[in-house]
C-alpha cells in the first residue's frame, strides 16, 4: 500500500500584489521548492500521484458560512483596489484574482487525500497546497488562509466515510484557531496544536490559544493547546510533548483517521517560528503517528516560510510516510525549562479528561496565567514602539543526511520447519558461519558447545547483527530455542563493537542472569509482573506491571511515556526486542511496540522470539516490513497500581534521563496524585 502525493502547479498561480510586510513571506516558491525537492530526492516518483479537484460549495459549507463563501466568490472579479479593500476586513491575509480557485483546489486536495486513504487506495499521503487553511474561520479569512482545508477534510471524512473519530495534529508553529473554533464542542474530533505563544504576545495573540482552552461542553478535553512561551524550542522539546501528552492521549482516543496540519514554520530557520528543531524531527513526528488509525494518515501543508528548511522538512515527512526508516535523532537533551512549564500546565489541565494523565502533577504553584496578565499590563505602556522591523539572525544547520534504505529490509533466522514470511530474506546458516565466530561462541556458551544447531543459530544471529550494523539490511527476526542465550550472545557481541549501543527491550521475565553492564553499551528495559527488585543502574530498568504485559492500557502507557523517551535519549545503534515465552502480550500491542521502536536506531531492530511463539512470526515480520499496526481500540484507565508504579519509576529515573521529565524544576511541587 502506497503513499499519495497531491500537488498541482495551479496553486502557485497567485501572489501578493501590493506591499505588505506581514504577507510577503507567503510566496508561490514555497510550493515549487518543496515539490522540486521531492523530485530531486526521488521521492515524488515513489508516491502515487493523485490529481487535485475543486472542493464543491457543499464541501466548503461543511465548515464555512454561505455569506462568506459568496463573498469569496466575488474576488476573482474585483479590481486591485477592491481586492485590497476586501482584504482589509480580515487579519494577516491577502486576496488575488486567482486565490478563490486555488483555495478550492487546496481544500479539494485534502478531500482527494482523505478519499484515497479511506478507500484503501493508499495507506497515507501528503498534499502540498496553497493557500493554507488552519487559521480560516467559519466566516473569515485569516493568516494567509481562505478555506480551512483540514477542518473541511475532517467533517467530510465523518460524513462521507463514516469515520467516528478524527485526530488532528497541528504541528505548524501557529495556533490553528480556525480548527479549534470549528471543533471546540465536538468530541469526535480531537484537535492538538502546539504554537509559539510567548504569553499571548505572539500572533494571533488570543487568550484562547493557552493550555486552559480544553474544549467546551461535550467536547471538553478534546482540544489540546501547548503554548510555547519562548522561541528556540528544539527537537527534545517537541519529542517530549509527543511522548508525554499527544501520544498517550491519542492512543487512548483511538482515532480512525489522523489528519496533520503540516506546517513547517516550526522548523529551524523559519522567520515566523524562530524555533530550532531540525528538519529531520519531522521524520520522527510522522513516524510516531503512523501506527495510529491503522496507518491512515493525511498530511496537508500549512505554513513554512524558510525556503531551505521547508523543502527539507517536507522531504523528511514524505520519506517517512513512504516507510523509510527515520534518521537517528542526534543529541537530544532534556526539554528546556519553559517547555517543561508548558508540558506541566497542559498535562494538569487535561488530567480530568484523560486517564493516561490522571496522575499528572497539579498546576505549577507560580501561576503561569499571572505571567500573561502582567505582560499584558506592561504592553499597554509599550504600544508605541512595536512597529520597527526586527532583525532575525540567519540560522545555519547541516543538510539532513541522505536516508539510504538497504535493498533488503527484513532478514529472518528461522528453524527448518518455519516458512519464511513473504518479503523477508532468509539467512541460511551455511552462508554465515565463519570458524572464528563459531569457536568464540563455543567458549562463551558452554551450554551450546556440543550442540551444532544452537551454534549455527547463534552464528547466524551474529551475522544478522553485522549485516544490520553495516546497513546491508534494516532489521531482522530470529526464532530461537533459547531466547536468553541468544540475547546474551548479541549483547556480548555488541559490547565488543566500538560505537555500538544496544537498547534491549524485554517483554516478559528474563530467565537467566542477564549479562548486566552499567557502562552504557546496553540499556535494558524489561516489562513484567515479577516483584520488582531495587533498581540496579540507570542502564538496567524494570517496569513492573501488575497484570503483566497482557494489560493493554498499562503496557501501552509504559511504552509511550517511559520506553520511547528513554529510547530517544539513549539513541541506540541497535534495538534488540526480546519476546519472552508467555509474556502475555497481545498481538496488536506487540505490533505497535515493534512499529514504534523502529523510529530508533535508524530502524535497526532485531526481534528475538522463542520457538513456541512461532505463530506470531507472520505479524512480527509484517511490522518489521513497515506495515501499520492494528489499532488497540479505545483504551480504558490502566490499573491505578500500574500508573503509580510507572510514575514512581519515571520520577526516580528523571535525574538520569531528562526526557522523562514533565515538570519544571521550580514550579514542580512533586505532589503527584
Ligand atoms: C499558515 C500560517 C501564518 C500567518 C502569520 C501571520 N499562517 N502573521 O502559517
Ligand atoms: Zn504557521
């Protein structure tokens, strides 16, 4: 199943016709450079090209008023002077004789995308459109937007395709207030937006963009605003909001469709956002959403005004939609203090609506809203000197590395009786056993010394790890008789390689003593229901789940808010995912875990499982090959004991792992509930 790409040159055929410093950044080149970059990187060719269409009046009326539509309809016939005049009714937007046509194509493009994803013609896709949509309101153009493309698409998906729940992720750096207003009281659409806010000093300067606008009436809890009160937010700030707010809530919500307001003004170099996230963060944001809704995801371009970082970010997004492994997320620190403050506020504002956030801390003691009011008062004295154009320092950043996908994605090591799943390459032990390796194994694993089968399996495993290390293949799956021995073998092997770091994720109880190291060459995270022992080192972590891994909501929460941040901060070169016999983990959770972990280590994942579990070889292989995991269903509240244990663990580990933090040092009182 492919990835749709929707683009039409027609949408480059309008531009600003007069002088307006606010609007001058919204140029036709935004679209052409993005599309040319997709061609240059060989990505456009790999997508299914889908034509645009004009949204019909009925489509547009799903969100907009008749009066507004009729008004916009007159714009192709207005004189320049009348266009200027017309424009003046609205904020930060311009009209052009051809913009009505383009706005119909932009909304229609979003609908085409929804159609081909919902009918299964493709798995996911992206639409490159102008004008953007998320600021436009029922009866008003705003912020370069004429029709609200994504809001129309969400209504259309509900109406035409019977979609019950839509998640809208707005990673544009501005608040999509138009989307918020549209779905404020609608619990079937969960709207998430992060945005530059600076305590309401940044455009559109709305009180209702703050974290405490959570939705209204039946829709309470279904509007999530994450205000950025400082510029310069980085990759870790974005990822921590995903791990600690968006993903837990999104999994609990369980959308049937994910729409992304894909603005790239949140990337480094953008004159509007002034943030510092690198273009490759969009590979991760995309990847982290790709296992929701069975993979049904539509990204629709919004903002993005730096003509270098915009095309880079678009390519990262599309390449990830196509299934290529994400690049390693380099040097993630913890979130900055201001981001932690926002995180803390959002989590506590939503605590009453989402069981995954029930245990979030209280609002910070130093009330954040006081800051906004104080700033607002100060502003009154300073209104005169707000006009001079500020000079933003030019940012430079390295071009994202080329993402090379090995010709073989998934290799398997399987016992004789087990058939090789479609699309995988079987490693036969004959092609891999070099005598040196075998002898070393004989010394290290006396248990296997006289067992030629066992030795053959272990040497195939080592060969597999080596092929993955040099990126000859992306990932692998091995079915073995003795999982613990196989795990030790790989951990020992990795310890000898110079730059290797292995994240060992163990689902179930480890039987044998694990070759424990605290030198950072491996990080072990195990999930089980064994009575927890005292934590040994920051590199050996046990997540205790009362009912084990069979309990979907507890396990999922542990994966999203503990394992993922740990994994991102550790930045492994290889992920070893071990499925112990009788782990109890159910198929869909297992597939979600396998899918999510592939965001780490450039997708270099090795899965180990025991012979008795060979029934799940097929679905594991499918996840390794990049198929979307099935939905988990709407999650209910995890066991209170599990949540408490998890929160205690997260607290304890925060000193060593900064991406686990969710409260700012000064403001966090630590009084978790
Ligand atoms: C879609 C988008 C930004 C408008 C900024 C106006 N609009 N100052 O990014
Ligand atoms: Zn924007």
